[in-house]
C-alpha cells in the first residue's frame, strides 16, 4: 500500500524553517526536516525521497554541494532550492535544481506532490559517475566533508590533477598532494595549499590507490590542522613578497624549518637558497651558538638567512654584492610579518 508522498527539507536557520515547513505541509508534502547537513546527507543515502527542498542559506555547507550529492545518489529525485531572490544563476552548479523558489514561498508557485511515494521503491545505490564543478560554487572543504559523511571512496582532482589531488577511502583522507614546479607538497601542508586555492575546477572520480599515504588522522582533524596551515602559508607568502619587494635582485627566497630537508614555501630558486642557508647555519653552529642573522659573500652569489621562532628560517640568495641588502630585507620581513 502506498504511503503519503514524502519530501526532505534541509534548512539550518530556524526562522526560515518554520515558514518553509508550514508552506510545504499546506502544499501536501509529508516532510522530514533536518537542520544538520551531515544527518540529512546520511538519510538521503539510505533511500530516496519524492522530492528534496534545500534552503540556499546553510550553515557549514553549500546548497550547491548538497545538490551535487543528491544528483549523484539519485538524479531522478526533484531538487528544489529556496533562495532569497529566486536566482538560479547564482547557484551555477552542475546539474541545476529543478526549480529555484523565492523566500517567503508563494503558495501558487510551490510544486505539488505526485500520488505515489518513492518510499515504496527499492533503495538507490550510489552511482560511481564523475562529479564536476568549481570550488567557487562548491568549496573543496565542503566537498571533502560530504565525502566523509557518506563514507565514500573517491579521488578529488583539481585542475584535472595538474594542480593537486585528494584521495579518500571510506570517507577518510589518506593522501593529499599539491603539485608545485619545484617539489610536490603533500600531507597536511598539501591539503592546506589546495584548500587555499582561488577558484579551481574539480572532478570527483572513482577511487584508486595513491602512490603513498601521507595522512593518518581523521578527516575532521585533517581539515582543522589544514586551516592552521593555511594561516601559516599566507604568512609565509607575505614574507616572500616582502623580501622580493625590498630586494628585487633576489634570485630565490624560501621559508621553512632548520630540521626539515625541504622548504615549506619558495619563490624563484628558493630551494637552493634554503639548502645553502641551512648549511651555512649548521657550519657556524659548530663554533658559535645562538646565531640568528647571518649573511655571506661567495664567489658569485650572496646568501643570507634569518632564524626566528621555533627554528623557522627565512633564506635568500642574490648576485654577489647584495648580502647586506638581503639580510636587511629578511630581518625586516620577519619583524613585520611574524608578530
């Protein structure tokens, strides 16, 4: 025997929830209402609804991301978005919603339920179809959280893999890589670089094993740590720019840690600047301890390095004759941007 037509309503703002619940119930829908995006995603995965109504204003997620996952799970279920202006172009995600409705909803414009309910049909399995979009519409963090909440195994590629990749198995991130010209950045730092990218096209592809595993914490912990890394990376970027501005002749600048084999951020030939700067500090430490500012003139190049908080370093090299200018630029950048 058929049950009453059902629909899922996802809305995180209570004042909008009351209005939408009342209007859709009057239109004939039997509603299941969620104010937590994760719980709604898990419920959608279990079995289909006759329709899904999603508020554009969600906390901790995006309507575009929820739409993308709904289409992936069951592309035949109508999906309606409630937007303040009823502007579908503002969403712009792959697989557009069936309709965008204004808020407060107009009774005459609301879709009416069909007589049969999709609850009477069998559950729909996850379809392994590629999912495409852009991080401006579905932020990478939202995408990762949705994969985690649905315990999915997949590979997210950024810029067709030329910019970076994130590997998840059963919803857990196991590897992240940001592709850089000098050297790939992997693990938490790689994830941070990917999350901090400007608008970038992405694809969600069927899972394949990564070449290595660089992340061994929960997805939630990885995203939290990556947020901290983003702040650090932005500071490092300001350091590099400050040195290049103050000393345009610099051939390479790098930030990193004395105990690391590679820099965390570079500009120009920063890898060489980091390696030579760290070697210089190690050579001096054998005779003089506590040195934090150092520069030297070699046969064809000048090198300078500043050691600051917790063994972090800022190093640079330039043509011969620029050592004092380099050192001054490094010291000023550290003083200005690491307070």
